[in-house]
């Protein structure tokens, strides 16, 4: 049976670090529109849907032809929001693509989806980006999530702290930064939404730890393509400059 893959983009209006981030103007278009258009370029996904609790966001999307599902404002995280939307959508695997990724590479979306088109699909897949051991700024930045994996590429733990901790300096030590793009089977996504927020999830403020704490396995796929998302006003200006430069080529 062919795999039906759907990209779901959770988008809320409130943002703690950047007011109304999803509607921020980038070269004449709201940020969320840029993310949606990049998602449409995926080769493996059949459908792209934005899940939002904001009528204001829905309006700017629908006028441009985007498919929107309205969700409850009570969702505690993006994965809960897309789980709510997924109940109304026919699909075997759902991609959780954050709305603040206007430069997301369509190839990265397909890279995260690829394991679900194999003979042994995982519970969940995500992307990781290798860091150099001497890149201390990224390794120690608490806003950047790091991950350690087992020998088969499955996540052991995600943290805002530098992991592994380097008590012994080894030349072979590799650090990986997590890229917050997930693909989850429909069944795992539904189960996630029924589970209460876990202790490690709340301690680190990382929703993927809810999966690990409840016995689900997350397959990590390495990518060498990394595009900046938008969390701060500085990020927004950087993305604006990148899109401006690409439009003038």
C-alpha cells in the first residue's frame, strides 16, 4: 500500500519572543506564507495543511489558497495541535513542520519522511546536524537543542545542555544539533496526544522527550543542510536579508 504523507504546520499567533511572529512581513508576504510555500515543494508529501487557533492567521492563508484546520487554543505544544488536526485528515504519516521555518529545505522534509517509505518504518523520525567539537558557541547555547544517539541512529536523549558532557577530550567526539522537524506515524501521533506532559519534557521544555519517556523510538537522520528559523527579531532580519538576496538573483 502506498504511504500517504501529510505535512501539518502548527501556527499560533502568540509568541513569547516575537509578537505575532507568524504574520511578520518578509518581502511583502507573511512569514507563515513562506513556510507553507516551501512545504508545497516536498516530493513525498501529498498534502500540506496549517493547523491554527487564530482566525487572523487562517484568513491570510485561505486568501492565498492554503488549506487550514482550526484547532483549540488549549494545545500545550505544536505536536498536540497537529494531533488534533490529524483526526480530521486521512494520512499514514504526518510531518510536524514549525510555522517559523520560512527557509525550510523541501529536501530536508523529504529526508525526514524517507524512513516511512522503508520496510521497517520508525515510530518517529527527525533531523540532526553535525557540529564541530570546537564550535563551543552552538554546543553551549541553551536555545539550540543537542541530541545523542545509539549506534543505529536512534535518539537516546535531547537536551539544551552540551551532550555528551566532555569529561575526557576525545578527537572522535561528535556533537549533533537537533533540527526540529518531525515525521510521526498516525498511530504514534494520536498516542502522543493522550499522554500527559512528562517530567523530562517539562524540565527541558522539549516535547520530543515525551515520546522517549514513554518508550517510543525516534530515528535521527543526518542532514548537512541547515536553514535558520525565526525565534527572535534578529533571526527575522537575517531571514529577510536571505530572501531579499535570493529574489534579486
